[in-house]
C-alpha cells in the first residue's frame, strides 16, 4: 500500500503542501483542482515544472489529480456547453497526468440540476464514454467517486455508471468514509465494487483523527485485503488547528492499521 494526502488537508498552496508531505513522510499527494483552475500551477508549463521539481525533492509521487472543477462544471448538467467544458478539463488533466506520471484522475459524480432524476446517470455515462478513449490512450484511469450530492452516492450507482461506459479505464475511486456518512455499509460496498476500485480515500466520520470516529477500521482493512486492493490510500481528513501534525498522526495510524 502507498499512502498519500489530499492537498486541501494542509490548507496551503501546492508548494507548501508538497514540501510538508515530503517532510512528514507521505509516499505521494493528490492535487485538488478547484474553481480557480486558471491560477493553478498545473495550467502552465512552468507551474508543472515546479510541481515536478518539488515532487522529486520530497521523494513523492503524484498519486492523483482531483477534478474539483466538476462541482462547477458537471457531466450531469443539462447544458451541453457545461458538459463540454467538463470534458475539456478531463482532456487537459490527462495530459498533465502523463507529464507528471499520475495514473488516476478523481472525478466526483456531481449533480447537474435539481430534480434531474434518471437523466443524470445517463448523461454521466454518455459523457464519460466520449472521453474514455483518450483515457485509454493515456493509460490514466478516470475514477468516479461516491460523494454527498449527485447520482453516485452508492456502490450500486457507481457500478451502474462504470458498467454503462464499459471501458477498462473508467473505474471507481471509493471513499469509505463517505460511504458510511451516506448511510451505506463500507465493507459491503468494497466487496461489491471489488476490482473496480482503483483508488481509495480515507476518512473516519465523527472523529477528528483516524481511529476516533464511527468507522470500523479493522473491518474496512480486511475488506480491502479481501478484494486484493493494494494501491493508494489517500487521506482526506480534517485539517484541525495543526494540519501538519494531524496529517502525521493520521498517516501513522493508517500505516499501522490499513
């Protein structure tokens, strides 16, 4: 297992995050791209060069890139222009992943409009199918994540999208903390998703630190082992008043228990 951290957990810009993750001892980092993408280091050759240098200095890998832009531009949107913009983010990020040697793009299954019903999963399948060939060519997974809003809250819903697209490079980014928060059974969902899981977010709902919340850590660890998952475990945990100390504490916990 490799252990990473979502960049937002340190509440700093990429430069500080990468330096801190190297000092703490993470194996890698997930860079989250938000609505201010135009000012993001990934959107310029010079910026990507700086990211590459800082990764090397910290002896880190880029575990993944999270397309937080999908909270503004969703594949579920009823507007074709919005869906096209979302596809553009995917294609750009595929290039950045190749350049920075990341194998996964996190795609949160975000909503498009209130009361969208069955149209949302249909749009997600159609739009992912359009960009899947580019992902296959790049050798980078588009991994749909279970999040609190939208049509992908459950393992069943995620499998519906993945099976609908039917591409080896459209798979699942499972967040077992979200699964619990959404009233699901993370252990059962891990078994249901099985080999479709290509990356995992770790959080423990109800606790400030891993091991202090409502999650049955031992059962989740056993389920991941049972389905043969041995890739990245990426912490997406509360910042607390001392984000680096919290990140170090959570890293030590998951290294021991998962």
